[in-house]
């Protein structure tokens, strides 16, 4: 009987761990304009080549380092020589 309770509790724990980020992710955009603004920010960063290769943060064009993690950005602004 206690085994069943442990299994039920573990199931609930796993379900919460999976569901919480999903709910948090959805509520990140409360309205469409916030989503559009974020999307535009990413489009600009992709065009400028300033999307961080490590954490995928969208940085302003002309940035040489990521504002989120400090990783060096090697986008079109810095030159694509490899
Ligand atoms: Zn980064």
C-alpha cells in the first residue's frame, strides 16, 4: 500500500517538474505585442549575427560580447573569417 503512495507521489513530482516550465513558458508572453517585440529583437540579432552561440540570447547589433553570459560573439559585425 505504501509502495503505491510512493509511486503516486513520484508521478506527481515528475508531472509537476514537466508541467511547471511549460506553464511558465506560456505565461511569459501575456499579450501578442510582447511576443512580436521579442521576435523582432531576435530577427534583428539574427540579421546582425549577434545571437549568442552559447545561450541563444539576442544581443544588440554591433555587440562583441553576450549580455547574458559574456560569451564572445563572432557574428557578421566581427567578421566571418574561420
Ligand atoms: Zn550568451
